[in-house]
C-alpha cells in the first residue's frame, strides 16, 4: 500500500472560507463554531487525502509503463553513447577475427648494360602457432564484455530515473501538505479574528496563529523549491516525462522481495562484464605468448636476369636472440591475474551489497508497515477530536496549533518512510539485477561455480 498524493487540481483547492469575500461582522458563537467545523473538515480533507491507500494508476498496465520507461531511457545521450561504444567494440572484435597476414607483392627492376633485369615475387607469412585462433576466442569474450557493460549502463541509468521519480513523488506530497497547512492556518487566522471580535478569544490567540502562518511561508517555499528541483531531475533523465503518465505504477514493485540465487548474481551485468573481461585478458595473454614465437615467411618470385628466365624461392624467419619477448608475456599474464582478481572482488562486493540492500529494505519496510497500521483511520478522528477540544475551550489555541503541526509532521514522516522504503527496494532490485528486464547476454562461455568456491561468502 502507498500514500496516495494529490494531482493537478488538488493543488488549487481553497477552503470555502476563502472562496468568498471576508466580511468583518459581529457573529454569534454558534456561527463561529459552524465555521470552525467547516475549517477543520476541509483541513482534514486536504491533509488526509495523502493517506488513502488506493493506487493512483490502478487502471494503467504495468507492461505499457515499462515499455514507455525503456524507450525514455534509450533516448538519453549516455545510453546513446554506450550503444556506440558497444558497436565500436563489436567492430574491434570483428577485426580480431580477420586474418593476421596478407600476402606481399614485391617487384625489382635493374638496368644492367643492355639488359633489363626484373623480377616479380609474392610472399606470405604463416601463422605457425595459431595466434589467430586465440584472437578469435578473444573476440567472442570482447563482445560479451561489451554487451554486459552496455546493460550495466542501462541498468544504472534506469535506477537513477527510478530514484528521481521516487524523489519527485515524495517532494510533490510534501509540497501539497505544506501548502494545505498554509491554507488551513490562513483560514484559522480569519476565524480567530472573528471569534476575537465576538469576545470568544483573546489577542494572543490571533498573534500565535499569525506567527505560525508566517513561519509556514518559508516551509511552503522550501517544499516547492524541492519539487521544482526534483522535477528537473526527472525531465533530464526522461525526456518525454509528464506528471500525468510518468508515475511508477504500484504493480511495478514486487509484492515480496526474495533473495536471488547464485545463478542470478552471476548473470548480473556487473559480474558478467568482469568475468568476460577476465577471459578476454586470458586470451590476450595467450595471444601475446604465441606472438613471441617466430613465424616463417615463404615466397616465390620469377623474372629475367641477363636475358635468362629465373624462378626463385625465398624463406625467412625472425631470430629472437637479442629479445625473446618473454617480458611482454609475463606482463600479459599478470594482467590476466589482475582482471581475475577484479572479477572475484566484483562478485564478492555484489554479494555484500546485496546483503546490505536486503537488510535495509526489511528495516524500512517494517517501519513503514507499522506506521501505516498506526495512523490508518486515526488522522481524521484525531482532527475531529482536536476540533471539539478547541471549540469547547478544553484545548488552547497554542496547543491546537502545536497539534496541527504534529499531524503535518506525522504525514511528512510517512512520506519520508515510504520514499526510503521504495529507494531501499529499488536498491535491492538493482543489486539483484531485477530492476528492469534485460535481454540475456550472448556469450561464448559458461560460468563455472568451481571457480568461485574460494570467494568469501557474506
């Protein structure tokens, strides 16, 4: 269940006391009490609408919203840049699968007296140690790493957008409560002045109400400023967002969050990317090792020398005597060990982050559920009780104003609790990879659980 918030027209609701010109006339005590009852009813209505546990967009289809949300994320420049990087890496992987050596054409021409000596030859270096095979394996892992990295960018950007929507919704509710509190105090001040003229209240009551109202102006300004900043953040992340259609539907959130399995964690874009990078570097080390070995070059040429036809064969091979390139091989192997350690660290960190996110969500969800149970059905009754106590004289204006502020603070506490609960659930879904539907990573490897047995479990 959520706190339901005001929408467009509710921001402009005015108390009936303010809808007509105010006339300072002597009224009876009964008239004053009737106006106070009307004031309390409208104030209660404005403040307690936030506690109706009814989904705003119950009629909206979650799947349609998720499709719209995905299209908005894909329009963001960061995602466009990540997509181009994915395509660029794919082109590099294609290059790694191409042949290493092209044949070489050589020609030679010499004027020797009256003779024109020439020759034409073709040479081809042979990949004797199958360096191309290692490069082909590396290309597959490069594509996998790039795809996982792209999905990680999409996942993180989606999480930022969900965060922004949660903050905007909370800021809007806080602004509505601040504004309705201001309207209530304004109406209360008018009513106190009427009762003061009738002799029911003293001047100190009007002064206290005036001070509370003047303080509320700053709170309204701050709440509306926070709402404007939150809305700007949402529009930066979701280009076509509108308040009427961009609210997260209730069925987007799982009814019961469960702890993901090891298989799910290993498919998380962060882990899949780190694992693919490790395998890429392992193949790069193998490519370096094979590159350190000499590959022979064979050639054939034909021509004419001293008016005689000639045909020749050539053979060459580098002599790795002064430099056997073993240092480069060791460096590549160490880099492979480094990326392996980074993969294991990433997997381990994700496990601990997930454990922390799960615990945070459980804590916030418990407190929010208890808050809902505590205030459900009590806000309106407490308003009626306070109104009766004040009009009967059992409650002073000072205590009445304090009680009204406490009710507003209780609503704000509920909004903050709901916000933090949603953020905690979002973090849990983010760490488990369940925040959005991602296409499966197309890879050329399978993750072996045996390679993870020495990773410390949280």
